[in-house]
C-alpha cells in the first residue's frame, strides 16, 4: 500500500463493480447487496492489511472508504427501489445520496494524497513548482515528514548530562578531533564514517577507544550504535548503515587514558539512487 491514491482508487473500483454485478445478477435488494459486498470486502481487506501492515493511519483511511462505498451504493439503490419499485433497477437517481457519496469520496481522496505526501514526500516533478528553491546547492530535495518527535525531552537531557564539565576538560586537554564520511551516505547503503584524533601538538593518537551513536530524533528505534577501529595515523573508521533519509544527530566519545572527549554533530542522508 505504498501508493495510497492507487490502492484506494482500485479498491473503490473493484467494490463498485462487485456491487453492481451482484445487484444485477441476483434478486437481492440494495441494502442486502451492500451488506454482502461489505462482508466480502472486510474478509479480504483485513487479513491482507494485517499481513502487509503499513500503519494505523493507512489502514484507517482504506477502511473508511471501503465502508462508505457499499454503504452509499446501498442507500442509492434502496432509494431508487422505493421510488420506482424493485423491478426498476435503472433510472434517475436522487441527488442527495449521490452528493453524500461524492463528498466522502473527495474527503478520502484528499486525505490519501496528504498522507502519501507526508510519508513519501512530494513527487519530484512538483517540488520545483510548489516548493521554494533550496538556499543551498542541493541537487535533491526530500519533502517527506519523518514523523512526530518521540522522547525528545529525555534525549536532550541525556545529551546535556555533564556537558559543561566535559567542555572544560576538553579545552584543557586540547585534542583536535575531526569527523566526516568517506563518501556521501545514502539510505540503506553501508557508508564509512571516520574520525581523526590528534593531540594538542598535532601528533596522532592511535590507541584511543571511540564509540558513538547516530540518532534519529523522530524515531529512536532507528538509532545506530557504532564502535570504531584504528586504521593508523590517528584515523578511526566504522561502517554504518542509516535507514531513513534526512537529518541524523551524532554523538560520539573518544577515550584515551584518563581523558574523554565528547563531540556532537549532525549529518544528512540522501535517498538511495538505486
């Protein structure tokens, strides 16, 4: 259910086709046909959704529309039967039930589009038209919303613990610590993260212990803990795979002897080109 507009549209078309097929080929009345189509839809939709779970919001919007369609068709055909008799299965439909059905269809379609854009971002062909040009020289723009922020106060408190004491010690020791990527990271692809550690006089420190964590503020379940290995000349490396595009926060610590250097930063991960 990656593309909500397609799955909703195809689902509505199938439900509508099934409704009129049963209604034309059987002696069932409109409300009876609606009940039967609803039961068949739920028997197929609910197990499929459970086995291919895409989130409660996606499930809810499909469920709402899949319930509204047979219900609305049942109202329309029942009203038609009451006006023209059971044998008149075709004829002029009253505007009121048709208006209600169209209204809920528009609401569900708009919600599906908004949910799709929030989850996967705006299609690239619309970004330059509907969004302002980026101020940086970025060649790729990601407009997806990563989600609500979870446990943000706890995470900020954890990052701030002992911060000022650590800063005073780091200024006294005077280590030079630089970090960066060997190549620009992409979603789901291993990338080499590296740190170079030099002492106050610019001499490499090659026997330190470095460990850290890449943190996804919007989803702490995606956080990636890493430990680095020395490769010589004060350079340390670790292979990291980050599973979501956009901004990641970084916290790592360098330990050597009785001293500890803590450093914070942020990085951005782009969508995979594959």
